[in-house]
C-alpha cells in the first residue's frame, strides 16, 4: 500500500461520511410528518415503544440522531423517562439496517441478476435519478428525494473506493499482524469505542469495518468485540447532547450508554465462553460485509432479550446516579435538539402557541368585561397574561428564526413563516388588553361618566370584540374555517362601529352632552378595540392562507372581501346583530 492508496482511502472515507450525513439529513426532512405521526402515537406500551424506536431509526439511519431527539423530548416534557427506555432499545436495533444496506458491497457472482445487485452497478443509476430530482424538482420533497439518492450513491461510492484502496492490504504482513492483535477481545472493544467516538456514528464505524472486511482482513473474532465497542462509542454525541438538560433527559442519555455497556459485558462473556466451544477456525476465518451485518443484528437483538427484563432495575440505578435535586428542573419549552426534526419542532411550537392564544384571548376578554368595574387586581392579572405572551413571543420568535435558517421543506418553511406572523398578533392583542384596562382605570380614577347613549354604544362594541376574538381563537386552535371566514366581515363591522361612535360623540360634544376629557378616553378605548379586531383579522387570514397554501395575507383577504358573496351575506348579518340604534339629532 503506497501513498496514493492512502490518499484514495482518505478520499473514500470522506465521501462515505459525507454521503451518510447528507442522506440522513434529507431522510429526516423527507420523513418529518411521518416522524411526527409515529412519535405522536407513542404510548406506555413497551413493545410499541420498541417498534417506534426501531422504525424511526431505520428511516433516518442513525440511532444517535433518534436518541438525541428522545433526549429533547424528555427534556421538553413530551415524553417520560419510562417511555424513552423502550424507544432507545428500538433505536439500538434499528441502526443495524444500515449495515444490511452496506452489505450489498460484498455481493459476488457472474450472473446478470447478481451483477445488478452490486452497488457498482445500481448506484450510478441512483445518482443519475438523484441529480434529475435535485435539478428538476419543483418542491422541497422532490429535492429531498434527490438528495437521499445522491447521498446514498455517494456513500456507496465512498465505500467502494475505500474497499479498493485496502484491497491489497491482505498481501501486507504488517496489516495482517495488526488485525490479529484486534482479535484480543479487550483491545478490539477499545478500538471500536475509539473509532465510533471519533466519527460519532456507530453506523459509519460499522461501514468502515465492512470495507476492510472486503480485503479479507477482518475475522469474526475481530469483528464481534469491535462491534460491541462501536456501540459504546456511539454514546458520546448523546451524552454531549444531554449537557444542560433536566435530570430525566440526562437519565435517558445515560441509559443509552449503560445499555451498551451491559450489552458489551454480557456479549464478551458469551463470546469468550462460546469461543471455547466453537471451532476456532470458524472464529478466526475471514468474514465479509454480510457476515458483519448478521453479527451486528444478532448482537443487538440478544442485548434487548437479555437486558429488557431488567429495565426497572437499570432505571433505579440511573435514578441513583442522577439523583433528584431539591431545586426543581428548569422548564424547557422549546428544546434545540428538536430542530433536527423540523416537523416535531413545529409541533412543539404549536402546543405553545395554543397556550399563547388562550392567554391573549383571556386577557382581552377579562379587560373588556371589567370595563365598568375595573380594579387593580384585574390590572395585575391582565399584566401577568401580557408578560406571558411577551415571553412566548421572545422564545418562539428566536426558535422559529433558527428553524427557518435551516434547510427545511417547503411545508415546514411555510408553517414557520405563518407562526412568526401569528405570535406577533397574539402578543399585540395582549398589549391592547393592558391599554383597555388602563383606560377603564382612568375613567374610575377621574370619575368620568359617559352618557347613557355612549355607554350603550360602547357595550355593543365590546360584544362585537368578544365575538371576533372568540371566532379568531376557534379558527386558529381548532382550525375552524367557518370561524375564519366570519372574522373579516365582523372586522369591517367593528371599523364601522368605531367611526360611527366617534361621529356620534362629536355630535354630543357639540351639544354639551359629553365632555372633552371623556372623549379622549373614549377614543383610546375605541382605538384599542379596533386594533384587536385588526389582529384577529390577521389571525384568521393566516388560517385561511395555511388552508390555501398561500403566504399572501392581503391578497387572500382582498380576494375574499371583494369577490365573495359569502362575505357580503355574513357582513349584512353582523350589521343587523351589532348595528347601533338610530341616532337622535335632538
């Protein structure tokens, strides 16, 4: 093996790791909604949890990525520690699918069918299809499909290149001697730990081992301990991801390490005992990629069968290693680990936005209903709700901007943009709630009293605002399109009410029936309520945009207002419901 073979090996390894990385990222994006559905169905049933972990990992081709997401779920309170344990076991088994795919490089034979199954035959076709999808695709799903195919072709080309670079190593005595040393179980296990810890992927580490097996350098007695070590080394990125999380998230990450440590101890014991019973020629004979995939899967399944019955004991051990503290865990509303799965990150945002919407709508309802009997206690409650919506806006705004800056699908990008618009509207509604309470307290403190007519008109306006906020809330939280279509007509009625009430006040002012000071407060009240209706219109418009897969809010609302009979009918109905009584000129 000369310098050029070393350079070829490095190039092949780089292509292999790059291909695996971009394929995994594209798989996560492409399977985003499927991941959300699968994980959303998770229950306390351990078998279902195991299957969930297996399926998700098989889809995204990385047990580390799955477990990092699990740590994020536990840290965010979306998943309990008990639920995470069975899912992590499933992830450990699911990661073996990569080794089976890579085992195709070991296919040999002269028949046409076997030649077709060789990666050197079908990966060029996949690469060509991938390029077509990537360059000609009209949406993110098509482009992600192309990236998956290109990533797979790249990693396969990298694996083939590595295999070709090491193909002559079987003729070098020094390398034979080196791999014979790895047959020492402890040394082989430590090498496996080191390789996987550096690469931070058990799947990639196993793939490298498979490429060396094509040169006839890897025996079963070398592969088995190294595979055990690689699974331990893959714990490194998971343990790193748990830094700064709550105690249960740390426990989930620790379980991944302990599961693989116990598995390695039991596996080594069985290997050493079995080695004395099995013909040594079999153990010391060279294996191939298929043999490594088979051993890897058998070992993982054996670990599950031996360790699963003792999960309760392991859980107690972990809880002692990471004990409960006197200080409560800091609440984590949005975990950055979930950004690896955009659909799941958006789903978590949606949960917080529902809370934000309720807080905003409760604050405006409380402020309006306390208009005549406002107290400092009401002011304090409304202010607390406004502070909460401010907090939600800061947290979610930062999180959604981070998510939008990542490479995500068209659907996720549109949803993120919609949410960024909506959080601003909910926050502004809460702000106007405070303004309404301030105006109400000003009336009380200054002893200002409106005329009976003005008081009646304000009451009608308040009923209209309560109605429009309820419609906007239902439209967003329940995705109720009927409520969404009613908001804009009612918003136009609110605009009419504000102008008409102001006009009537000026007329009463000219007749000496109302004071100028009362007019200032009235104008502030009307402005706050009209602004609330505007934000409700924006919320309903976003709901309509999302249903139409459109991001042009003004175009959607203008089209509805000017070219819809439904709008006119609904507007006329609300005008009858909230129309002001005839104004007396006397």
